[in-house]
C-alpha cells in the first residue's frame, strides 16, 4: 500500500511543472537542485511509478505524471485553503469587485471559490464590464477594487498577470485565407482591438471589421457562426475554438497586462484583504479551459 504523501513533495512536483526545470523549481520552493532531485525520487518511489521521462534535461511528464499533476494541484489547493481558513482572522464584510467578462468566467471561479471557503463572512459582489467602464466606476467609488486590462491612460495599479493574446476562429472555417480578413472585435478603445489592428497593419494584411461586440459572448457567437476571426486572451479559449498563428499567415500578438486597481477612496480592510489574496493567487492560474495539457510543459 502507498504511504501518505508528503505535501512538501507535492509542492516540489508542481513547482517543477510550472517552472519547467529543476533549478527554477528549487528557487521557487527554497531547495537546492540536488534536494529537488532527491524529493522527486522519493515521490516516484512512494508511488511506484515514474512521473517524468528519463531525460532530465528535457523534462516531460509521463502519462502517470499527467494524471498525478491534477491530484497534486487539488491537494495543494485544499491544503492552502485550510491554512488560509484557520490562520486568517475571522473578518466579515462586503466587497465590490470589478472584472471584464473576457477573464471573469475563466480565471476567477477557482480563486473566488477558495476565498469564499476560507472567509465565509465576506460577501463579494461582482461587476463584469469593459475595463474603461470599470475605471470610471472606480473613480465614482462605485466599486472597491477591479482587475482590468491595462491601458495607457490608466495610472497606478499592480500588474498581477501577463496574458497572451491569440487569434481564434471556428473549428470548421477557413476565414484566415480571405482577403480582406473578416474581424469580430470590441468597440473602439479596446486594447485587444488596438493590438489586433496594429499587428495586421505592420504585416500589411488587409482587414475588415464585420462584427463589433461589447462582450466576449458576442465575439464568441460571431466566431462560431463562421462570420469572422477574433482576438481572445488565451485564458478564454475553449475547446470549440481554433487558434490561428503564423502558419495561417497571421502575426503574433503581444501580451496584455491584467492590473489590479483600488478605489480612489481608502478601501476597507475587508476589500484590501481580497485585493491581496487575488494578487497572490491570480498569477498562479495555469490551466486554460479547452487547451489540452501537453506532455512537454
């Protein structure tokens, strides 16, 4: 029978996967490379299965390693929730949080779920709208904190995540070969719209905006209907969408900054607690819905 698994070994295993290396994982968990190697050996001996391929220079997960990764992340999440729940002071209150719907359904559920379980006395009210509207709501003190796509006119805030942008289309369309390229984009003022058009212009690719949508749901509908190609943050790419790139004649897109902003007024201790929790957790979100985990990570 397999013995109980040391949580420290789980944290080391996940760190190796997330940093793609033994040395970088050691820096993350505060261990030397020989210590990391020894811990993985202990873990594999405990399980009786190899988790990594034999080539330690180009680390790849075995099939058992892929399966174990899901269990390891779940156990670490539960462990960290327990620590947060019983080490944090019992606080109660209400927080208004803003976030664009480009990210909210894909990045927030796990974070807010964990926060709610750790802090059942805190109620979080969520506002989903475009970043420009969230910025205005912060200035009017209608919300306490907001996660927004950074824009040149915004000032202050803390960058919590760099999010890759990708071109997306429907699974059965070949719109990428059309000239001009049909596009479904956000209204003027959107950073995603600006990045898309600038990238196409630099490439000298002709384009035509055929759909303008104020929400990710509208963009998704246009794409799946075969009307246009769009630009999504990678976290919002689900299994029914197809990612396009250089092979299809489209330019690489720069990443965007997701920034945490606080209200112009002094926010409550409860709101600040949520802000710090999100800042700590948000950058660790790794799994994108619909994108299958590769054995080469």
